[in-house]
C-alpha cells in the first residue's frame, strides 16, 4: 500500500530468519530500490527542473534526547500523531541499525565543538515499515535557557518539484515559440544504456577503492563510452565528478571500518586508498566534521 502511494523511501525491516517470508521481504526491498532509482534516473535527463531537496519533518529534542516538539506532518511519514511522540526518547523511533548509528552520533555530539552533523536514519513507522531519510542534526545556541542546548533533527529527501521552475519553463516556451535562440552550453542526454554504463563504472570504483583511477579517457574506452559522456553522466547521476565520487566512497568505507573494526587507522587509510594517515585524517574531518580518532574513542566509551 505504501508503494502504491509512491512512498519509495520505505522498506521492510530485515530479521535474522532465513525462511520464505524473509526472502519475500528481501525481494520487495530490492524492487523498491530499483523503482526508486528508475524514477530518479529518469529525472537525471533534465534533473534541475524536476527534483530538489525538501524538508520532510523535524524533531526538537531536549538535552536528554527526548522529543519536546515536532510537526503535524509527521503522521503521514511514520504514522504517529504528534501528541503520541511528545516526551518519547527519539531513539525509540529508529530501526535497530539506526539506533546504533544514533548512539554513536550522540557520543560524538557530547565530545565535539561542532553544532551540526549529517546522518542517514531509518525510522520505524507505526505499521513496522522502515522510512529511510537523510537528516541534519543541529545544536541550538540561544540566550534563552529553555532553548539553549536543545537539539533539532531535520529530515529531508529528494522530491519532485514543478512550481519552483514554472516561470523559467514558461520563458523557455516563449523563446521557442518566437524562435528566439539563446546560446546554451552543450549538455549530454543520458539514455538508459548510458545510465547502465555510468552505474557500472561506479560499481567498479566501489569495488577497487585502493586502486588509483586511470585517465578518464581510459575508463571511458574500457566501459564503451566516451570521456564527455562519462564526465557529464557522473555529474548528472551522482552530482559529483568521477574523482570526487572515488573520494566520497573511500570516506564512506573508512567510516564503517573506523566505527566497527579494530584495524589501526594507518592500515584503514591504506585499505581505502589514501596515501598516508595524515591525508586520510584531514579528508575525514573535512567530510564528517570530526577526526577518525574522535569517532573511534567515542565508540570505545560506549
């Protein structure tokens, strides 16, 4: 029913069972991901007028991470009424994995001078489905003692939007009608085979993080495309250049290794392709707002 309504950010929470029901849940989640990706990929042909980041809902928490306020829109996303949530521990709304990630983040918040933190969380709805959303966590600094130190969790997602660009589209139609030609930069139009190639390159990069990338010309030829489509396609599909994508994937893998494994940080840096631990630590802090040592020490304190 949720998929029928277009809520492709939901999924069924997985268990440790290996029965038929678990297999069905896995298949449904995989189909949901494919459908969601197909909608977004279709939008990448001309994504700017079609998609934008939109705030979905927010929570205000006290210093004990209990919910003191939220918005009325919360019901349509996770199925709970606003009044039901007031006073509840925020972590009780999360999936098992998200609870662990939230616990790690709380420890980081308590030991960091930063006042904003990005995190992706999976909320458990009233009908036991998972709702996956990107979140930004902010610490309020206020002269009002009642607000100072409170925490705001704002959830956002990529959504379809038309009104924002209505005027721009109207002007474009007028220009075409009166044959007014404007000089525009060339832009590649991604077809489905192109999208498959770009995704294949992305997977290749993810599976070979330790290796340095060859030239874009060589990558393009290896995967049966050209340099222009590769560069433009990556920018459209992932919002990053090929080399930015490599660095982002290295840092994601590094975060998991630092948080959950006991490898020395120097070894982790080498495993994910950084030349040395100093460069790794600098890029890690630039991406997440804290150094690998801070993440590991926060985990060890729990």
